[in-house]
C-alpha cells in the first residue's frame, strides 16, 4: 500500500484513534467541539504509522519534534512514521501556526494521542497474550509478553476498527528514548542538497506559469491599458482580468515575466489614500498596587521606537493552484490553511468543502507575508484555465511592495527608584497599529479589493491580553509595585500592516530591558543583580543566572573605548519560553558599525524534545533580531513605500553575523512544552542596545541602531 493511499480515506484494517483537541485547536467541521472528529494517528495493516497535525513546518523544525514525540510514545522508530502537516482535507484545523504555540498545542495533542494509542494497543495485545495489560511491553512496533511471545502492531490492527474518544490524561511512557535527543531534522537534507525543499521548487506536469500585474506597492494601481498586444506574444496563453485584478499566464516563467514587464511599461497611478484621523483607543494592559512610594525617590523616564519592518522573505511568495471539476486545490505556504480556505472559497464563490489548501514550506516566513495573497492570485488565475495547474510567483519588488509590514511602534517608560535602589512605581505606554490582519474572509486578501465587485475590507481589532499584539510583553515579569500599562491602539496605518514574528514583544522587550539597564545605572547597581532583585519566578532566575554564568558576566571587561557587554531577559508572552541573552559587541567609532563578537543565551522551553532544534530556533531568532535592530527600516513617504529591493532595505549579511553564538538549553522532563520560536527576538535586541551603550557610553533608544545613528550619538 502506498503512502499516498495511507494518507487518504480510512482503509479496512486501519486503527484510527482520535482525541480531544488541545487548547487553542479547533475541529475542522465548525471548530466548536473538542471531540474526536479527525484522526491524529493511524496505523495501517503494514504497521506504518501516520501522524496528522494542523500545524505547519516553517523552518522551525516542527516536523522532527512531532515525529520524536509520536515515536517515543508509540515505541516505534522515527523512520516508521509519516507526518502529514496542515492539509484542510486531512488534518485537524489547528488555526494559524503562530505565536510559538505549535509544541504547546499540537505537540501536547500528539503526545496524548500517542499515549492513548499505545494504551489501546497494549490492551488489545493483552487479550491475545492472555495477560494483564500492565505486563505487556511495547517496543520496536510490537507488543511483547513476559513469556517471549510478541505481536506486531500490523497484526494488532488487522480486523480492528476503533474510533474512540481518548482519555484526557493517558499515562505517558516513562522511559525517554527519542525525546530529548538531537534527532537530525527531516527537513534539512533537501535544503542542503538543492532538492525540492520549498514551494518555489514545486512543479506539476502541464503546469502554466503566471505573474500578477500590480503597481509597485500598496496605494498604487495599474493605469488603464489594453492587453491585446500582450495576449498575442509568443508563449502567452491568457491574460486574466477581473475588475482591477490582472494576471498573465504563459507556457514558461520567463515569458510570463517579459509580459509583465511590458504591461508595467504602461505606468502606474498613485492616488492618495487618506488615513482616518480617528482617535486612538486606549486599552488597559495591566495595573498593580503596592505600598506608597518613598519620599525622595528618583524619577527616570525614556522613550523608545522602532520603524516599520518587512518579513524580507528570501524567496518571493509563491502558490500553485488547480481548478478542476468545480473544485479548487491550492498548494500554499500560508501559516493558516484553515482560515485561508474560508477566504479563498468566498473569493472564488465556492463552498468551503470545494476548496482544499495544502501547506508546502516556503522560502521565508514567520508572520503574515505575501503567502495568503499570492494563493488568492493563483486561485483566480487557475479558475480561468480549468484542468491545468498554475504556478504564480511574485517578483521581488512585489514582495517588498505589497507584503504586510510589522507595525512601527513607540514605547514610553517612567519609573521611580526608591532610596533603597528598588523600583517603587512603573508606567508603560505603547503606541501601535494592528499586529494581525490575517485573512479570514476575501476582504482580507489583496485580490479581494481588486475583483469586480470588490469585497469589503476586513475589520482589524487589537489582540487581547494575556497574549496581546502591540501590547505583547508590555507587562514585565518583574515584581514592580504601583505599575500600570496602557496600549494606545490606532486601527488604521498609512501602510499595510499585520503579523511579524513576535509581534509587539520585540519592541516592548527592547524598551523594558533597555530601561532596566538605565535604572540599574541610576541605582548604581550591576544590571543582572538589579534584575534578580526584582525577579521572583524561580525558572526565570535560573535562566538569567545560567546565561550570566556561561557568559562569564562577573569577569567581563568593563565597557572600554570600543567594546561593551549587554544583557537582557524575558519570558515570551509571560506564558512561553524563558530566554536570557548576554552579548559582547565592538563599535567602530569612525564608521559607526556594530560588530557582534559573542552571544550566549540560555533558554527554558519546558521539556526539550529536540535540544538542537531549540538551539536552532534561538540562534535564528538572535540573528533575525540583530538584523531588525541594526539595519532594517522600511522607507515610507506619506502612504507610499520606497523600499522595493535589498539595496533600499538592507539586512544583516553573513560577514556581519555574530562570530559565536552559544545556546544552553535547560531541559525540564515532564514539564509542559513552552513555545520557543519567538523567545529570543526581544532579549537579543535589548542585549544589543545595552552592549552598545556600554561600549560608547551613550544610549540609543530608536531602532535601527544604524551606523548613522551611532555616529550621531558619538558626536553629541
């Protein structure tokens, strides 16, 4: 039996075990019941195990970790497991792969499902072996009795058809064999060898190539133009028009690109897009009481900011669509295939069950980039050519010009230091546009506003606490009496904005942890000692001390003419992983260039399924954060972008990456999984700012910490 068949409809002799969805997950049929509606685990008549997850592999190593969980609990080899990810026809709808929730939600779900499957298999084997289930040993894909007899899983599922609700607290296998090991990541070989690793590499027989025709950025549109001349070019199959939506379909990619360039020669209109001057909405974040502040305290205040940021996907967004038999299939690198399915169905006027979205990893992600929009573009193009797959990829200037940006933000902080050197009051104000406008309807897609008639735009709202959007991590984990936080939320922005990795946490942690250093300096205290004096969470203290000790903080050289050290800490969302970062930098006083020479991080993600995978995530988060914090800023003029390529939007280059990054994982077996993918961005940004301040003796509070800003600070 082929693996494709195993992933299809239930076959005779297949054991199906479904179980209650994890917190945050929703059932595919309506999402209202946490009931066994879909299979998470199947074992076929050959003993092959298939595991299903609604979460997507984005480069974070999720596939490997989920395979490890299932393999350990089922007592099988990882090689015997097929993993199916984020497919609206096959997997549970677990919403969007975001917020560092994949292990917390799907990892926990699969852990419980696998434990239930193992228990059911042991009970089935006990009947055949005529012994109690607790005497049956599950090992290497078989049930072993104390008398030497064994029954394979393939034999156990033959003739056995089960569809049951799982126990919520099935006992997990005590012995860890695969969990906690550095199992090589299953997604890496193809990426290193030039294989088919990304959706951009995806090809189908008879496939057409397409390009969408748009202005260079949001707020622009194509001038009215005739398309007949383009339609007659060699290799052009069709020019699709629906209202203002225009796409060119060709027999090969280069012909589609040339046709696009010809249409672009007609020029663009840049109508002014008015932004409402509606009052901002003040949303309370947190408020705590405390003893009256001591008289004679010192008031310290500061203001921090960051610009609009891009996702900067290395591979421009891509999708493949097939319209066949009045149904639509889209291969997409969207992080939310379930919500996208709903939006696409509305856009092309099909019932949701007539649309299938299959996730394929894209070259560049971590947030709401162009993946959903290009899926809609491909769907409209494929609708015009039934029976033929259509591959549509954006150009670089389209990715830079149209992808939703991470919101620009500003933070104001004020605190009072008592005569005892402790914080006695704290005020946090954050100003931000929305941080999530992911499409849940056709109105959330670029094409939705272009077709005739256009769909009404989606309304966006702030994400409520405790996770928050612009307010994410604005509530410090430190014990701060008489503290208050306000989110000043403006629903409309001059440019298109949505989710960028870590949302508001990057900015809020940058501000809080920079401010903690400023307060420590005002109090005449060591920065880490000052933090520990306001930190009661024992796991947080352990992470701070681990990073400081591994870095050799106590023996560091004090800030000199050009070198400095910085430190920062946060628990992501105050719900997920704990991360502390220590950093050493060198600053060239002539050029203003910052070179990060050494980074040491410590992280507590609960039980570490794959320690090396956790290190990958923290290392990647540090590098990405350094790029944001030193280099990146979208140039905006009024309501128009001016950054359309890498020269106008520089990112961190290999030569400027840290010379050394060490990540120390604190493993806590048996503890819940804590999200890791976005834990390092905030601490890395703040550690950098603190190290630069230590090196040059001047505090930079506005990102990016560019050469120009460093030189300007040194000249004051």
